[in-house]
C-alpha cells in the first residue's frame, strides 16, 4: 500500500494515512467491506472523489471529519458505532497520516474491546505520541462512564494483532 503508516491491527481491521487511488483499487483484494475516513475533505493529499471511488467498488464509505485541533468525544462514539455496525466485516480506517485513525483505534480497543493500555497501544505507539490536545481527548473519552467496558463482542475478538502491511 502507498498510504503512510499502514498497519493491520487485527485480521478484520487496518489503519493508515491517506489512501492513494491505487490503494483504493487494492481494497477489494484484501476483502475490505467498509472504509472509515477520519480526515477532512481538505486534508493534504485527500483524494477528491474518494467516496465515489470506494463506493464504485461495492465498499461502504463513511466519513467523520475530525478537526485536528478539536477532536470530540462524540466523534469517537460515532466511530465506535460504525465499527460495531460492520461487525464481522473487514474495515479500513484512515486519516491524513494515521494519527487520528490510530488514536481512535486505540480508544476502540480500550473502551469497547476492554484491552489494556499496553495491548491497545498498537498501532498508535508505532505512529506517534499524542500531543497535549490529543492526550486530553483520549483522557476525556477514557474518563467517560462505560457500562460495556471489558466486554468483548464475540465477533470482535482481537484476532491476529501487530501486523504491518
């Protein structure tokens, strides 16, 4: 893949920076059934017609435009709901550089899958160390009440983590 910081997190989940047009064409070969884009449409390197290109391949496309300087807990909850909606399907999550995406994946692993900080660190720790804004965001989401914390959905077990593509 051409995308920066590409990592296969589980057998059903990948994260990366901005997908190239060639990357998009490769998604069906990986069995990807949904793409979640956390970048803004104006992010550097954004593919202008990304949603159409992905949809033409029969892959669901969802976008949550997360402003770099102002991530919101509600956006994480929307992201987690999307992953749950695509349970038992292969999903590719990306943003401009895999910083937003890896932080959201980290939170999903902690909040929804109930993994430890050490387990959930991949791929975020491979990509970056969150700055003050993102550390506050992560801490805020982690402090929220979570009645499902620690309960792993049956079809969302971690699988084969720590792979890079």
